[in-house]
């Protein structure tokens, strides 16, 4: 049983890492326009999360925040992931 729990944790960590890589690779292209407003930055990240929710086992998005960082936006999302090992 202990091995199963470690496997679930590693799968959850892997899913989180995959989501992070997806956001890092797609998001910079989306913020190339300096005219993007806060709501657009949040909507872009929300759509990326929604597209990958099943494969990354994301159950719920608690919050998404955006803070101006120069000409771009720094966006953070709080998500709830499923810990199922199956």
C-alpha cells in the first residue's frame, strides 16, 4: 500500500510539472502583445488550465491572479488536483 501512495504522489507531481511546462511554453506567446489587459491574461491561463484539466487531473481552479510585471503579466493559479493513482 505504501508503494501505491508513493506512485500516486509521483503521478500528481508529474502532472503538476507537465502543467507548469505547458504554461511556461504557451503563456509567453500569449503575452507578446503589451496591450493585453489583466482580464485577458487571466482568461488565457484559465483556458490553458481547462484544456489540460483531464490529462493533468485538475479537479478545480480555486483562484487565478495576475500582477503586472513590466510589459507582461505574472499570472498564478491555485488548483486542486486529484490524487487518484488509477
